[in-house]
C-alpha cells in the first residue's frame, strides 16, 4: 500500500468516525475528526497531478470543513467559561 493510499484510507476512516460521533452527539470529537480528514485530503490534493482525483480531494475536504462549521454553529455555548474581557482586573 502506497503512502497516498494509506492517507486516503485514513481520511475515510476519520470521516466515518466523525459521522458516528455526530450521530452519538459527540460534537467536539466529530469536529476534530472532520477537520483532520480535511487536512489530509488537502495534503493529498497538493501532490495529485490527475485533475479528477484532485477535484475529489478538494471537494471532499470542503464538505468536511462545511460539516465542521455546521457543528460549530450548532454547538451549545458554554457560558461557564469566562471570556478574557469579563475577567476582573487585579
């Protein structure tokens, strides 16, 4: 198995895990997996010379990024964590 094949396989595994995590309600893990898969796919697209494969990698990476953005937007805002601007001066 070549390095590119291993990376394609791993990106697929990450996307599958992300989908399972998303269904289970584990948003943070799903976001992380989708973004990792997108990074790997973009790396593969950088070295790909075949347009069809390059298009697949970039389109799939964009889909992963969109899914991550959607999950980030839907994530509940944790108000227990104070922001830097609300910290009282010492």
